[in-house]
């Protein structure tokens, strides 16, 4: 009787195996997290917040329609790391501040200044290696959304243009307002989408149509061709995203991870990473071709808004 009681007490004190695993993992996460020294309060172009098991990552340059600067790619990647290491996070939601997702790279920074004074516009002869080393880092940072161990849900309002579409299309599920627009206008001159997601999301014919024209399409059309998962009226977008997030939050994290990896690897086996490598090289070429140099020169002369208008309307021949 005495021995049996001792055994029972010992059983009660013994930590269950699942809890041991969780504790070990939690300690490891704390160690690696602290060693990374990522402080979201120091972010300049991204806002990060966790609430109700959801990590909210917001592109945070609303004064320029959340255009991409030099800080944003790395801060997106760091925010994804924070969310993945946080045991209290089940899902990540990516959006833009003040009701706008992202208008692409900030051409005020990257195109208007004199050639050779910005990272992505070199003097001639240009060095493809230097350009690739910079642009591939941006692509890798955006792809942290794809690599995230936890699901990433993207909410598109108003614009997901050029580099903004690069970011959005790396996410697992995309919800879009009916009146928002998405596309890659720099495919006309001065760009090639480096995350290369178009053909994998909408197929050969539609991808070529979108990238040969550089046209923008609204949320309704984007859902119709399979570019995004769902498009709804703008005033219903938040509720639609929240309902979806609440639905998948009830699924164990490991189950979500398993499904994501099976689907992602199928796309990766089709050659996604090779496509991104080639696209990053070609993107550099587009910015240093005779036409790309002429576009940059025009941007320097009249400002990026006028140059972009002329490019997208097809009213100007680009030849230096």
C-alpha cells in the first residue's frame, strides 16, 4: 500500500511527454529569439503587433502609399521571424497602413535621382553581380512569407502594384477588395517580377497577358482568374479576413504546417526558385537596358509620376 501510494505521487509529479517537448521548444525559441535581437519597436517601415493569436504585419509608409524603401524588405523578414518563434501566434496577417496595401518600390528613391546615386540604377557599364546581390536579397526577404512555418494571410486594399504584387503573391491566402487593383506595370519598361509568382498562380496564358501588357485588374477579375483567393466589397474585407483567420486558428499549428509544406513543395518542384533567380537577373537588365536607362532619365527630368503615366499609357517610345 505504501509503495503504491509513492508510485501514484511520482506519477502525478512526472511531466507529460508532450509538455516536456513544448517546454524544451519554448526554451529554445526564447534562446534563439533573444540571440537575434529583433526589436519591432525599432522598425522604420513595418508595424508589428500580436493580438488574439494573430501576428499583424503592416507595411507602414502611408504617406507614400506604403511604397517599398530599403528598410521594408528586411523588416518584413524580421517580423515573420518574430511570429514564427512566438508560441502564442497561430496565423500571420499582412496588410498596409491607412487602407492601402502597397504601391510598389518608391521611385522617388530608386528612379528619380541621378543614375549611379541609387542602389538599383548604376552608371554604365553596370555590374550585374552587384545588382543581383541586392535584388536577390529583397526577393529572399519577401519570400520569408512563403517560407513562414505558419500561414500568412494577405489583405489587399486599394493597390498591390509592381513590387507590392511581388509581396502579396508570396502569401498563402490573398483576400482583396473588389475595387482594389493588382498588376505589374513595370513589365512594360524597367522591371521584371522577381518573386516570379504569376505563372504559378494563374498559368501560362494569363501570366503572359498580364506581363506583356502590364495591365492592372481589380479584385473581382483577380479572383476570377485565380490570382487571389477571394474578392469582396471593401466594407466587408476586414470581416471576411477575420472570419477566415478565426476558422484556421482552430486547427493545430502542426496540421497547418503539414498542409502548407506539401502544397509549397509541389510549386517549388515546378521550378519556382530557378524562375526567381532568372527573374532577379532580368530585372537588373530591364533597369540597365537602353529603354530602362531612358525611362530613368525621363524620371529624373519630369518626376516619376509623369514618367510612369507615359509608360503605362504607351504614349512614349523608350530609347536612349
